[in-house]
C-alpha cells in the first residue's frame, strides 16, 4: 500500500470518527459503511459501558473527536511528510493500555505511517473498539489484513515493542521484552499552574482537564499550583457544573472511600460533595482527589516541574498549554516526549 493511499484511508477513517463522535445519523454511503454497519458501530459505542463502566458514551465520543482532529488531511499529510518510511517492514508489538478509550491508537497510526506492521495486544479493558476500527479498515482495503493484527493473548513473534502501563507493569515489560528495541511508558500525570489572573471561563476549562475520562488519563491534571493568596472558592465555583460526575457509581465509590479515609484520620481537606482538594506536596493524587500546593514564586513551581519531569505528561495554565486543552494533544505531542515516528523509522 502506497503512503498516499494509506493517508487517504486514515483521513477517511477520521471522517467516520467525526460522524460517530458527534452521534450523527448515517450520512450515506460516502461514510464508507452501510446503514446497518454504521448503526452497529453506534450501538457498540452506546453499549461499551456494559463491558467497562468507565467507557461511557460521552467518553468514547470525545476520544473519537480528538482522533478525528489528528486524522484531518491537513494535519496527517504534513506530519507524515516529515518522516521517511522504513526500508524493511517490521512487526511492532503495541501493548495497549485501557485507561481511556483507544488510548494507543496514535501508536497504531505511527506504526502504519512508518511502513511497519502493527501487532496490537489489546487491553482487557478496551478489547472491542480497536478491533471494530480494524475491521472497517480491512473492509476498505484488504491489504490492512497484513498491516494490522489484534491479539488478546500473548504475542510471541515481534521485532520491536511499544508498551504502556503502570510502573509495576514496566518492570514486567523490561523482563520479557527488554531484549527487543522498545519504548516503555510508565505512570505519568499532569499539572496545572494558576497565577490568579484566570477568568471564570478559564477556570471552568480547567474542569475538563480535571474530570475528562473521570481523571483516569495521564493527561488529566492531578496537581494544581496556586498563588499563596489564591481563594480556592473561585475554583470550586467554576467547576460546579461537573458535579454530575458523582452519579457514576465507580467514581462515587472512589470519592466516598477517599473522603472516609481522610475523615477517619483527621486529615484536612476541602470538599464540594463530588471531589476533594487536599493541600499536598505530592504529584499523584487518588481518583476523585486533587492535590493543590501554594507557591510564592514561579521558581518554586519550576523546580518542582524539573524534579518530577519524568512523571509529568503535560502542564496547563499560566505560561504553559491553555487550560482545558490537556486532553487535546497535537499529533506530534508524543506521549513520553520520545519521537515515536523517528524511532520507528530507525528500528
């Protein structure tokens, strides 16, 4: 399959993602699926929460819209043109995480664009969406049968590995796959830096960075730096519209548990009945809890960011990425700071 043909098909896939992400009715055969096939995909999205309660319809739709942005022809082609295609195709194992919907699909796109074969080890938490997308690509062009594979069991034959997981999982990756060329991604989280000049709208946007995907993504903010004299009521008032999140039973269980633990141990915290703000110098906060830390100078903040650089995915706020944009990475905003495409071309 020529590179130009691949880009055209991936762009077409982006159009499908956009339509599904907007929950649109079948737009016609130009979408590349029959009305029945399109309806089955919509039904899959609507019912996925039965298999994984965290994968709500709105969460999946947001993920699809985000991927659609990456697959726009005006984005995909210039990105692809920056890189050569590997001279010899290799089987690249992609050990997928399952914390948010289709979180590893960017790796699949990179493997395909670099000329390799994507051998996907599906997460047990996300084992329906990626195969559904692969079946669409294979329907459009049978050559994809030799370019993308989906596995639920262990993969034994590969030439390189991209794996994402917890710090404990990475130890396992090192043991079993360390002899292959590899990219192993560990636990990361994100940080917000406020300077006190934020408008109500900007603080509302921060709510998206906090609560999107229930806070399960590495791009979700778990730590907030605020000036010494910052009134936390401003933040609570701005995020009040996210209160319905506590109606999700798994999120509510985490909220109730953490609140109980803090109360039993007489640990001070701020509470608004759907999330907890705890003053803490740590970086990784429990689900439903956000750490905040007051600062007197940006030097303190920068020192923290430098010290924890290997554990921070992105930073939003004053002088950094815009608030509300943490979960909207650009196509070349690589998950771990390593240029995946450059690495793939050289393996």
